[in-house]
C-alpha cells in the first residue's frame, strides 16, 4: 500500500468520525426544518420544532439520531407538497380567530404540564437546564402573540406561567432572562384587573427580578404597592403576601436601611406566628434572611445561631446538598469571615465550593460567588497567596461580567475585592 493510499485511508477515517460526531447536531437542524415544513402556522411550527429536537436528543446512538431526523424531514416534505398541491390547510393551519385561540389554549396547557414540574433548576443536569430553556423559549414565543389572540381564561393561564417561570429564572440567578420574559408579557397584564392574584403575582416577579439585578429602589416601590393590594385581597398571612413582605425587607437591606428592614421583619414575624398557611420552607427563608439582618447590624452571635438553625432545618427537610442548604452555608461562611474566624470560614467555604461546582457547574453564579470568597479568605489567611487569589478573582470577574453583566451587584462586589487585593497593606 502506497503512502498516498495510507493517507487517504486516514483522512477517510477522520471524515467518517467527524460526520458521526456532527450527526446529532445535523439531526436537530433537520428536525426543526421538518416542523417548519409540516405546519403552516408559525407558532405551532416553533413549538413542534422544539419537541422534535428533544425527541432527536432522546434517541440512542449518533447515526440513529440522523436517520430519524432524515425520516421526519422526508415525511414533512411530503406533507408540505400535498398542501401546496391541494391548497387546503385545514388540518395544519389555524383558519379562524376562534381556532387560533383554541390552539393557543391547548399550547398553554401543554406547556403548563412541563413547566410547572420545574421549581428549582439549580440542581438539574445540563440536559435538564437545556430542556427548561427550550420551554422558556416556547413560552416567550407564545407571549409575543397579540393579546387579542387569547381568551380571558387562557390569558390568565399564560400570565400564571409567566409568574412561575420568571420566579424560577430569578431564583436560578438568571434575573435578566426573567426580567425579559416579564417585560414581554406587559401587553397581556394590562388587560387583567389590578386586584387579580395573577396580576399581583406578575408585579411581584417583576420586582423580584429588579432586586436581583441590583435595583432595590425600583423593587421597593413596586413591592410596597403589591403588598398593600395583597394584604387587602389575599390577607396578611397568605403565602404570597408573606413572600412580598420578605422581599420588601430584602430591598431595604440592599439600600443600607437595616432599621426599616428590621421593623418589617418584626411585623412579618408576628404574622407568621398567627398564620397557618405558610410552609416550613417559607419560615426557613424568613429565618435565613433575619440571620442576614443580624449580620448587617453586627449582631454576630445571633447571626451565626440563626444560620446554623437554618442549615440544620434545611438539611433535614431538603437534604444537606440542596441549593437552599448550600445558600445558608455560604452566608454563614461570609459571617465567619466578617468575624475574623478565618479557619472556620475557609473550611465551610471549601465545602460549599466543592458541592456547588459538582451540582451547578464551575460557572454558575452561585459557584462563582463561593469561588470568590474562597480566594478572599485564602488571601486573608496568607498574604503570600494574594497572586493566586488575584488570578482567581479575575477569572470570576470575567465569568460574572459575561453571565450577569458588569453592573450586577455580584460583579461590582468582585471588582471591589479585586481592587482591595491590589492595594498595599496598611502599615
């Protein structure tokens, strides 16, 4: 065998291997083309395209994905040809306004069955997060439809989906996506009475997204108004009213007004003592935020005691590696750092970094925050580690700027810590 034949065989082998690796990607493209050929209505085609792409991803092997996609594309091409020839689009199109409204109601119901299954996506696998993002894109496509295309019941169901999805995105530290989703639905919510629970929930999620994005003044204004409506319509002990009250206190803390925040917390504590509708998880959220308030007022022992109680409660209720449990551990590590308990802060922060990296990934906003404080603690313990800490903070800053934006509170805090490391030590 000549050298040219050997080289050709090697190149052919590489080409075949590359084609096998590309077949899942090509299969997803073919699946989306098939949906657009098969359905005349653009919204229905978009929904079906995501469903077919997920179907292709679920097929085992690589070539089977491509073969399935080719079969779908061929069948869709035949359907499109028959539609062109006959000029009849009764089965796949939406010929009347009533038909459009009925189909959108079915689409909302179908999306609801999938989206309501997600409450906290931080602990999901990468595949699970991709599926949730695909569902979010479908929901956003529905939201962009004219408000007149929905009947009243369907519009309220759509807004309820927006409230749930926006809250999940905000809790996943993706407040930008949550704010965009909420803003896109503004032309729907203006058609709903202001005292309807779904309208109040919409405004609450909008305020939550603003708070996560570092705009506590705007969040406070919205939350005060929402809280007044919820207290009158739902009652002071309703779980949604309790959440609005808790976030109002958080917005005050973000503005450096701990005294006002503590007054809100005291009122909320009195409500929780009388209320029977709140869950154990909500009460633990309240205790966790109260522990943070103690730290802001430098009541260190109360803060540490509160966080340890929350950690024990969440570990028993949700598990020691649940995202909420790790949140409390991370906050306790920050308190220990502020108390100059550097060994305790180092050990706890190291545990949180390992757990969050394994569960969320190294570039998730929660993981980035823990990586930042681990570097800060290491530099405080041993100044010889400042160059390594500075390098880590720069990595974290680049990731936060890319994912959260340069004006996000976490990004600004990282920038301040990096500047503090660059300053020479005080004499």
